[in-house]
C-alpha cells in the first residue's frame, strides 16, 4: 500500500478537524443537538499491569470519542498491549513521544481531533458514563474537573490538599479527570514544558487569567488505585512543594494571600503535617536549584 507523505497526512488531518468543526457549527446553528467528540489523552511509561483495565473501561464509553496513548518509550509490554486494543477499536491510537509529562500531553493535544480534550492516568479506570457526563459538564463551563474515587482503602488518610486560589477560583486540581475545550488549550498553547511538576495547576491559573470558567462536576467519575507506599508518599510530597515554587517563579507571589497558619491548621493528621514538612523541603530545593523562570 502506498504510504502518504508527512505533508499529505498533515493536510488530511487539518481537513478532518476543520470539517468536524464546520458540521458542529452548522448543526448547532440549525438547532440540532450535536454530540461533541471527546479526545482522551493519557501519557504512559511501563503501565503493562494497568493499561488493559483502563482501555476496557474506555471502550464502553459513549461515542464519538478517541483515545490517544502517548507512550514515553516503555520498556515493558505497554505498547504491545495498546496495539492489540487499537486493532479491536479504531478509536484507540498509540503515539510514541519520549519526554517530560507536559511535553507528552502537548503532543497528544496536537494530535487530538475532538472538540474537547480529557486527561486520565494510565492506571485509572473510567466510569461507564464518564464521557457522557463530561459532555454534560461542558455545557456549563469551559473546564470540567471530575470526581476521583479510590478503588481501595487509602493507607494515608485525612490529608487536606493545600489549595491554590487565583482570582477567587481554586486552580489546584490534578491533571487526571480534567477536561478542557480544545480551543482553550490551543489559545493557551498547552502545558508549559518548563514545568517538571505542577504543570496542571499552572495551566489552570492561566485559564482563569484568560477568563475561562472551571467547575467541579462530580458525575464525571474516575477510579484510581491509591499509591500508598511510604516512599511514594514522600516523593509526591517533595515534588508537590517543588512545583509550588515553580509556579511562584513564573507568576510571582501567587501564594501571598494564603495564610501559613491556616495551611497548617487545616491538616488533621500527622501524615498531613509530614507532607507539609517534606513539601517545604522540596520548595527549598527549588529555591536553591532553580533561580528564575526560563
């Protein structure tokens, strides 16, 4: 079979995207209800134990949708498993793009042909009505943050997240189970690849600055497997604090309105206080090693 040149493939993709937008606009104009196509983007690295369960849950979703798996050169059977699923379901596509998480997500965004882009983790499981409820949420806002539900009892409990509010809006939502209208991601030029942590919070901050509306929509459910080992907990806490400082380096003193006393007081367990302490070490490490935003 004759192979299309890279230029021809790019042209075909542009035509496909623009034609979809044209039909969506036309049907909306004449009053017909249109099912928005949702592009699901996830990044993977050695997820052979989990990726099959996620893809099983995505294959049950309401059409139209596509699933773009951006793999960062996995050394296990992740790619092999995804290829098997892609043969069974044309909506599932494997993309290879080594790099940091923000870079991989941006690569997925560029390949997306949907009206909105939903992010999910490689070890998550989507509720059977996940995409259906995402569409309902997008009727009310530009960015929809769904509910994250643990599939098993979490070993580390009662930890209150340190929330970051910007212009009165909570922007401290994790990247997984968050959906953005595609036009927003295009206008914001995606995630900032300079960020090695907290890139999800940072893009939410810029979205609020640009006037976009973020809502929590609990009906869009994703189930996750808690990573509750002590070492994982300590690593997450460290990079949690590191990422907060990165945001400050780019956006200035966004934390000034947040009382340190209130942050400490909101922690109701020893685990929460330990996370704050380790997070503070990550913050200091960033102060020492990263001088300015580039």
